C-alpha cells in the first residue's frame, strides 16, 4: 500500500499541519475583510429575485427542506436513479454551497493548497467534477488555467452559468460525465462529491478515463455516512480501501494535504 510518496507525506505531515493552519488563517481573514458572505448572499438574491434575509434563512434550512430528502432515510433500498434525480432537481445547494464557501473563502484556500502541485507538474487544462455553483471554477480561472465545469444539478448549472457570464469568464460547462466524450484533462478536481455518488467505482473508472497520462486527480476524502452522504461509500474512510480503488484504476498516491488527496495517473 505504502510507496515512497506516502512515506514522505507521513514524514512531512507535522509541517503540513502548520501550513494548513496558516492557509486557513489567511483565507478566513480575507473572507472577513471582504465581507464575502454578504457579497455572495446579495448575488444569490439578485439571481433568485429574493430578499437577502430570505436567502440567508434558506441557507440555514438544511437538506431536510427538500421534498425528496426522505429517500436517504432508507439507504439500503436507495436506487442510483433516485439519488441522481434528487441532485438534478434540488435547490438546497444553490444556497448552501456558495455561502458555505464564502464564509471561509474556501475556493481561495483550495487554490493555495493545490497551486504548487499544479505548477510543479505544468498543468493547464483542468476540470472541477461536481462543481456545484462554480465557486472553485471562478477561483481557478484567475490562475490562468483552462477550466471546465461539470455537474448534473439543473439549478446549480444554470446559476453557475449566470455567474460565469456575469463575470465574463471563459469557463466551459458540461452536464454530467457522460457528456465529456473524448475530452481529457491534466488535472481533475473533485471536492465534497464522491461521498454522494452511488456505484462510485463505476463512475470513478469513467472519470479516470478523462485524465491524461501523468495527469492527476485531486479530491477530498470525507466519506462519513449520514444525511446525504452514502453509507455504501463509508468504507473509503479507510485509506487502504481508498488507495486500492485508486491503484485499481492506475492512480498512484502523490501527496495529501489536510483532507485532500493528490493522485497521479501512471497507466
């Protein structure tokens, strides 16, 4: 299971912990100084034509406010189609994602954490899989990267498209992995998405097929079950199971920073 990169990560982990604290400190301070939470609340208010107070209230409601939330209470009988339909139709993330990201300036944090790796590997063409409301895409394109947005949520897609057009950003957009066809990327990002995906090994195999040789996958590894996180993916909280899934698809561990994994495609 362990390779030289993993041993190096274990050795450097204490130093990375301090860097993580520093990056969180500077990005959270930036969020406070720029008043980003209220700024994004105003943007959602403009898009939805709702008062800011209503936007903030809906942000606090949680996924339980969705009509089809009940399907996750019986995960043993949960179907893939039910899960996909839920994410295609739900509006909860339209409020939750951008405001959650804004509160801690998280897209900026993710870019600071991953940019050295991207530069070291000379990556330019990237995709955010499960991109939600496009927050990370907006930050990535600032770093002169060729960015593609990918998600299945209808409302999320429309809002992200509106945000990109408003900012005049050259971000490509696709609805779902099946629309990628022969596209491939230097690096694919996927944060807070894998834990929501049924039949993850199959989708993962398709996704890896769109990574160039020597390209990378950077993703978060919070697979705890409960609420909207699927219990079938809890096993990937065990690094051995997660690493086996990666190696079975030709990916080799490169590094880890906080809860974010860096894997490179070697075949």
